[in-house]
């Protein structure tokens, strides 16, 4: 989203602590996973449990299928960090307490009725967390992606690495994005 800004480390901490209610684990996992893999909100919401959970543990690399990426040009594989693995573990463990059966083809971010949460629901979840954490300025679901991209660059990635991780088709797009 044009104009959405990245989050600072302090803002990330405040937002992570701001989730509450029945779906606190799911909502915090959405936030943490968005920060950890840089996926667009639609890409995150397209994930199934089997995309992030295999052999009884979180995967090391999340693969976003071509059909679920913007422009549908190519799929992308993104390594995830320990914090995201812990959030996935906590989410799957929580799902096992909520439902009789948890299968690989179930949505990772499930609604109360068992379907996928919508983009609007994800937007509302994160908007509420940003408000509770008193985050100022233009922040949105896309702030997670921008934060990921900027952190990747600062941690020694180059423009090409960031371009590939974000799934951009051109370096110019990535430069403008950053």
C-alpha cells in the first residue's frame, strides 16, 4: 500500500503485546508471520496448515504458490526465523485445543466458522492492534511487508535479494519500494 510505513523495533514489540481476546494466538501469529516472511496479506491468508507445518513441526521455508502471488508470475520460497516458527507452533497447538481434527488442508488463519479470515478481517485485526499499541502515522497490513523488506536489506541483503524475497519483477520496483 502506497504510503504505508515500516515499523520500528519498539513498535513491533508494542503491537505484539497488544493482541487480546479469544483469537489472540491466531492474530499475533498473523502479525509475526507477516513480519517474518514479507508476504502480502493475501499471500499470508492463502496459506494452509500444511504449508507451514510438516512432520510435527514448523517448516524452515514457506513457499507461496504461484496462483496466490500478485501477478501470478512465479511462486516464491521464503526462509523464516525462529520467532515465526514459535508463532506457528503456538498457533497449531492452540488449534488442536479448539477442534477435534486439524488437517493440512485447513486454512492457517481460520475464522470462527472454520473458513479463512478475509482480507478485511485481517485489516481490522491489525488496525485494532496498531490502535491499542498507539502506533502513529500511516500503518496498515502492508507495513509488515515494508518492515520485512527494510530489515532484510539492513541485515546484509542486497537489492536483488530483497527483490526476490518480495517477488518483485524489477529492481526498480524494489528500489522505489524501499
